[in-house]
C-alpha cells in the first residue's frame, strides 16, 4: 500500500510543526518521493541527525508503505 504526498507532509509537520515541507512524487507511483524539509529544529544538528528526525517522523513507514525518499534537509 503506497503513501500519498499529503500524508508524508502531515507526518513530518506533526513531528516538526515549524517545518517548511515540499514533497515530489518522483515516479508517479506513490512509492518514490523526494522531500525538502527546512526547520529551525535542525540547527546545530548533523545531516545524519536531521535525516533521522525526519525518518522518525514517518513512524516506521520507510521500507513498507514508503519505499524510497530522497531527502534534503536544512535549518534555514
């Protein structure tokens, strides 16, 4: 079962309410997305820590409902 972009955005914003989130469906299949997430919560964190925060927000859906997510993060 695939996820839609709105659900991905909702989960990220639920965990990071101040985030600016843009989601792109790369193949039109609901399985391969690119996300750009900008949040002040990322300040002082490494890129790995930032990505983990986003993956944690997806509540275990990576590898199941969501097959692939190309992720770009920044604090500003």
